[in-house]
């Protein structure tokens, strides 16, 4: 029997989530010592009111489960909203979304103008593969002038692993990197036919053992908002809030906007950085790192 790749991915995802739960967390007694961590298949099947054999076939990628059944499994495994979305993306893949050969995500003129007008706010546009598609002057000052990288290397998750300055910039580098990988995995479910995305994952898996480990954990996330601590070589420590806006003309383009609380040291730091960036642009080549 030929198994469908998306069902294999679904099975691996369910196994990873099952391994994260203890019997006590779902109202079962732990009992005797276990050889492996997490719930057993038969325990998930029992709680979802299906046979162990039936559930095993789902995890093995041999069965297309129904929506109501997957809802039961999601409840048993305590899936959050992003994890549920990912699960149903995989389960529904009868047709594969494949970008056209050579397709590039283009940032339109109005969006670029908006970025340039945000003189006091770092912002950049990120694509489906975490490509950095566009950025403003303050983003270049906070991170780097991404234009110095070839287009195929201008990928956020790749830079997190490849560039030492990215590790130095983020005080919580591991958290940032895990989130980027989780977002990339969500996109891999939405676009399983995207060869460039597949190539990126294969490249990073071959190059970096840490990426390989975190990728196999099957964590998933959508773009949202949060707070990050950064250590900038010019203005020092910054605590910045980030939020995600979706581009109206291409929902797979997201504008990531970074702000600081008014009156805070970080707000003053951004103002200082903007002034420094303007001086750099006037007196040098415009390369900030």
C-alpha cells in the first residue's frame, strides 16, 4: 500500500505530541515503569473511544481519519489552536499547493513605501519560507542590511543558525529559533509541494544537528506577537514587543513590526538607534553591520 506523505507527517506529529503527555495529565494512572516517555497508543485510543488498531493505523499513515475523530484525538492530546490547525492542514491534503516554478514573492510599492515611512519603528516583511523580502532603515540598523546577502541566503531561519551576530543579538536565541522552526513547519504543511522550502529544510538538517533535533520535535506555530530581549552593539539592551500584520495582496507575506513601551529605556534606545542609523547613512555606505 502506497502511503501518502502528508498522512505520514500527520502520524509523526501525533506521536510527538503523545510523547509529551504523561498518563496523569489525562486522568490515567501511571502504573508500572515505562520503557518510553509519554502516553501509549492504546491509552490515546481508549480516551478517544476508538480501537487501538484503528489509532495505530492513523499514526502509521495508513488511514485518512475523519474530522470528528481527529477532534477527539486533538482533545485527548491537549492540542493548542496552532497544533489543531497544523493537524487539519495535514489531514486535508488531497491536493497539494505547489508554487509555480521560479515563483518569487514580490513586495508591492505601497508596502515598501509604508516600511520607509516607519522611521521610528523597525519593520520587515517575511515570506512563507521565512525569506526577508523587504525591510526599513531602522530594521537594517537593528539587525543588518539584509541586502548584503544573496537573495537565496536572505532567510531568517538560516541566518539564525549561520550568523554568530544573530546568536549575540537575541538574549533568548533558542526560544526565537525554535519559534522560527515551528512557523516553518506550519508552512511545510500548507505548501508540501514547495520545493524551495523542502530544499531549505534538507539543507539545514544536513548542516546543523540542533536544527535537525528541533525539526523532528514537530512543534508548530503561526505568526503572532510577543516580547523579545535584544543586545545591540550600539544601543545596548532592548526589550521590544513584536506584532504581525498580514499583507492584503498576499496573505503569505507578513509585516513584523517592533515597538517599545513609550517612555521606557528601550523606547529611548530605538530613538538613539534611529539617529545613529541616519548618521551612518549620511556619512558612510549605509551598511550597519
